[in-house]
């Protein structure tokens, strides 16, 4: 069974990979065909001494 990947799908996958710094690119395949492409981007923050002092309290 030969599956041909559409150029448009490759373009979307390539763009998702190029534009992400941390995270995941998920490709969902059904019946041998790409049906969905998800990009999950993660933003990581580091604590500075200033941020440690400015805590938000929720009651």
C-alpha cells in the first residue's frame, strides 16, 4: 500500500516545525491519510529574585 503525502501537508508540517521553539507537532493519520496536524507550543518561564517576592495569593 503506497501512501502519497500531499505537498500542502508537507508545507503545513514544515511551517509548524520552523515556527515552534518548545513543544510538539502531532500528525493524526486515519486510513493511511493525514487528517489533522496539531502544534502544541510551550512557553517556559524562569523565576528571578524579583518574581519570587511578587507572589499572587488567591483566596
